[in-house]
């Protein structure tokens, strides 16, 4: 049961419903959905993707309002022999758990005022988190631990049967020495479990970026700005109605629990009695009072070793009874987190003939999420302390370097390429999980835009994302998977100073197989789906 609490409280990683790195969203505008390769594009969305290039827009005030809707699923197919013990699993060892993440309103706003060689810019977006993810049936890591509890009770029953067999085997010795054999150890006949579980995580990082671009000459500009992040998260987890199948019926775990110490005490008493009997027989053998054959001596020696080992295991398990009793009514978690962080952003843009090149560097944002939690006291379980009330948890948003290029072979066509590098391993995350990654995240982007008419333009593009995943890093509470994304959309100039845009963006994910980690015979397959729809309105004054 300790593990139940542990795996629940580990659930902390970002509920990311958007595109980008492990903790970073990059689709801050509908223009990104149309064509993700925006790192060297000249447009108002460059307030986020290419801020140095915004100075090359016409003089005046520009503002854009964006709305996005994202729907994502997360599917974990878990294999565990313990699942066969579950009432709802029909003897199957493979079970699928699916979480649904919805972000119905993902707003963003870009604004810029260009005058002469200067551009003052503002961006509001959600550069981290962005939705709620719910697993209505819990997770395999929850159920496997409940299953292991039932299996432990079954192991106690097995030991009870074995102890009763030893008692029957030693009955002649007890009679020979005029002693009473111990009473039969009760068998609880545990054969399975049942449970209900649920978990939900909701996380938003609200980003506010203010900066200035300066045009060094007609083809070169630089940018400097500051980004402020306000993080807010809520985590809920519940395990309830834990039942134990005993004697062919399911009984409440809390009602069944008192049977366990009774059985354990009987096992301990019988084991101690048998050890004392063996010691007495060995002493009589040495004194010549009860000579034993070599075979008999070997049998007693083997039995003594097994009994001693079993007594030690039983003694160790006794210490868990208090913890089991503490959580016999299930587990409920509610934790709210908030934090504020800030980091500089710099950029450069250079035009050369019909090419444009740009670079941007977002510094690491130090985030320490502060807990307001139902967990008030320190626990012997380290991961529980992560959600203790008042605790501050490392959740840095890593530094990001983007490089981009744009080529216009003719005036009405623009071809874009980009590269993103997230410095994940330089960030600080809870329990230093960044060290479990094999390498930093890289993204590769390509796209194009075509001005069909003076008023209508179309765009499409793609993004390839590669994380440095490892079996040790992956877990079913929060995971990412390598993917590729495709987006397309249109922009229409409704008036001379009003442009409307709409786009669709979809991500296709790989399947990550984690086999025999951390336990042999236990495996997981992780995958996701992601679809985003967006619309925007840009007004130029």
C-alpha cells in the first residue's frame, strides 16, 4: 500500500496538450498551426517565434487574437501478471488505460508597435501545460500495487498451508517428546481484488512577454525581452472501494485487514514452536538420546533454514501493517500548486536578397511550484513529501534555441525551415528526472506559404520531434513520445487592415515499448493522439 501512495503522488509532470518540448508549448498562434516552420518568417506571430523580424512589418500598431482548441488522448497498454487477479479483468494480464486531455480554449495575443527603427512588442500565451487530463479508470501503476497486495495475502495463505504441512510432518516428534503441536494456522483463501481509481491533472503556465526589437540597418535587427511565467496546477487522485476476494466473495479491504495480523501471529507462533522443536531434537541427537540418520539431520537442517528465512520475512512484513491500516479506506489527494518565474529572451534577424535567417534563445526559467495540499505531515515516502503542504518543487522550463531560414523563390511563395533545441538536461526537475533522459529534445520543421490571390493565402508544414527517452524516464503518469506533426490553413484579408485565419494541426505519435522495466514480466506501451483547431483575427492600424 505504500507504493499506492507513492505512485499517486509522483503524478506531477506537465499536462501538455500542445506541440513542442517536454515542458514547452511552441504553437502560440494560428499561424503556427498553418505552418509550424515560423522561426524565420516575418509576421506578427513572430512576437513569439521570431521577435527580431517583427520590426520589418509596416509602421503602426498590429494586434492579433488567437483561439485554439486541442483534444488529446493518452493510451497505455500495460501487461502485468497481477491483473489476472482483478475482478474486472476477466483473468486477463493485459489492460488498456486511456486518459483524455481537453483544452477547449487556448487563447493567445500578439501585439507590436513599429516606429522608425524600433518595435515594442507584447505576447500573451500559454507556453506550458494548457489543459486537463483525466484517467477515469486510474492507471496500471495504481492497479498493479493493489494487485500486489492481494498477491501478498495469497502468499501468506500459501505460507499458512506450508506451515500446516510442516506441523503435520512434525506431529510424530511432538508426540515423541510429549509436547503439544501448534494449532492449525487459519487460511483466508484470498483469490483476488477489486478497486475503483481515478486521477486528474490540470496545469497552465500563463506567459507574458515584453520586449523591443531594433533595426540595426535595413537588413539586420536584434531583439531583447523578458518573459514572465505564472504557473497554476491542480492534481487529484483517488483510490476507493478496495476489495479482497476471500472465500469466494469480495469483502471490504478495511474489514478484511484484521484477519492479516491474526494469521501472521499464528504463523509466527507455529514457526517459533517448530524451531524450538528442531533445536531440541538436535540437542538430543548430539547427546545421543535421540540418534538421527544423516538423512534425518539433513531434513531438519533444511527445514530449519526455511523456517528461519520465513520468520525473517514475516517479521519484516509486520512493520507494514500499520501503513496498510492507515490507507485501508482508500487514498484521496488534492494538491494545488502555484509559481512565478522570469527569464530573458534574445533574438536576431538578417535578410539577404530573397533569403531571411533568424535565431532566438529563450533562457531557462526557474520554476518552484508551491504546494497547497491535503498532505500536511512529513512521510517516510519521499515522493509524498513532494506534495506536502508548503513544499516547493523544481519544475524549470528549459532553455530553448531556435534557428530558422526562409526563402522566397518568387514573390508569392515562401519556403521555411527550422530547428529547435531544448536544453532539457540543464533544467532542474523533481528528483532530477532530467538526468534520466539520454539527450536533449530536437525538433525539425519544414513548410511553405503561397499567396493564392492578393487577399487569400494558403500554408502547410510539418514538424518532427525527437526526445531523449529512456525506460527509466518513462512512466504512465506522464509521458511524451516521438512524433511528427502536420498542419495546414488559410488566411483571408477581409478588409485592408483585417486578416482572418483558420488552421488544423494533427500529431501522429510513435509507440514506445518499455519491457521488463523495472520488473521482469511487466511491460507498457505508450502512445498518444493530438488534434488542434484554431482561428485568429489580426488588425493593423
